[in-house]
C-alpha cells in the first residue's frame, strides 16, 4: 500500500532557470542557506543488533554511549540557532520493530528539526518475510525502479507509523543512488533527493558525473541537492563532512560559496561521528577533534548570520534553489589542506 507523505512538485517549478535573476548576482543581498544534515542509522554489518534487538546499537550509533550522539549534536546546534535535517534509516524497523524508530522520530520532531528518509538496503536480508522476494543488494541502485518505489514506500510507511510528518527529502544509504532512484522518489511523492556524493561518483553513487554537480538541479523530475564538495590544495575531492573537513576548510568554502552567490550549501555528519565506535565490550572513545569542529562550525555560522541562514529541505523554495549559477567548483588552498593533516594527526593522540 502506497503511503504518500509529500506532494510532488508542480512540473513548472522543476524547470531549470526559472529564477528571476542569476544566483551569482544575489550574494550582496541574500544569505546562503546552510542545510546541516545528520544521517542517523544502525548498520546491520557493524552492529551486534541481534543480541538485544538493536538496543545497544541504538545507544551507540544513534545516541552515543558517551552521550555525544544525536541528542548532544542537536543540543549543540540548537544553542547556536541552527536546525538540522535528520535522515532516519527506516527499513531497519522491519527487523528491529517500530519502537526504536518511533523513539528517535519523537526526539527529532519534538525539538523542531526535520525528518528525512534514509534507506540502507542491507537490512533486506534480515526480513522474515522477504520484501522483494529473492532480490537483495547493498545499494538502492542495485534494484529496478519499481523495486525502489517499494523500498521507498516501505520506508515512508515506517516513518509515518513512527509519527513522522510529511517527508520532503530522501538520501540513499551509502550514497548508492542512480537516476532510477530519483524517478522512484518522484513516484512516491518525494520532492528532493540529497544522495549525490562526489567522492563516490562512478562507484556506488551512479548519478551524473560529467560534469560533476555542485548545485541543486532538476533531475528526473525532482530536485537533486548535492552534498557540498570541494577540491583541496592537492586537487582532491573532499566532501563538506565533519570527519573530512577542517574548520578552516569549512569556513573557507562557506564564505566562497556565499561570495559566488550559491543559494544552498549542504553539510554532512552522522549521529555516531563524534565517537570512535567499538563493540560493546570495549569502552567508546570520544572523537574530540570532531566535537571541536562541530562547535567551531556552529559558532562560525552564528557569527556570520549576515551571510548564512540555517535551513531545512522542507523550507527551501524550489523556484530559487534551481537556477543559473557561476560555473566552477569550490576550492580550498593548500595551507588549509596542510592544517587538516596536522589536525588529524594531533586528533589521534587525544
């Protein structure tokens, strides 16, 4: 049974170039929307979930046994006037039961953040009643479009039963999306996909790579909002992700995006990214470097509220986020790259 939790966008809205003026001209008058996204998931291949029905896995991967999980992250960003989109893995509810998912949905919604749909197809092999008969795979792109519609609909149904409201955005687990994923999302009533992860292009991420997408575009009838990426001082692609980007790089690329007139920047972290995850028998280790990065990022956004505004996907105006933009990707200088290497070396000693 189809559970549609979001209305498809009007086809006129989805035409590229409808913005009344090029985005590059708006930098002096408008702020760049910064969407902080948090992937909150329990992974079946890294968690001892079968022992206790996922309770320890949830405490470790979602909440952080060290108390530096999702609750702490939301506390921190809220103190700085920031909101988040929390992509909740929803297929796991078909194995672990609905209670854990309902618990985290309440946490996110009660605090005023947005729930997005996250799907890890690795859970399918653990279903007592196969969802797709004998068809399995680690990524959404391993399945046909029709099968992906069934996966998305099941995820939406699980979120609906867990108390989530309308769902605006999808993110495929492992960034393993294809164009068929976008078509399936549109058929299920989802307006936005944010699976585009440049470091995995031509690998598990099978979305267009020539040229690589930097800005929101209309693709297969919905809006694709890439996870922001940049080229560092060694010309390597780096995602704007907490574990992959120094605070100096965050500040540089955010201000560069604003100066270029970018309408949206999308940042990535995970609910477990402040903890070095270990098995239950071992003490969990705090990733102090990542904790400091998140704090510094939130402070930077708060101190530059003339340039940046916190936003969620459901708040974005599709008529303005898709349009003309200045060409080229973001770049960070070599000095910032060297600083990141030094930070990470020091972080291993903490």
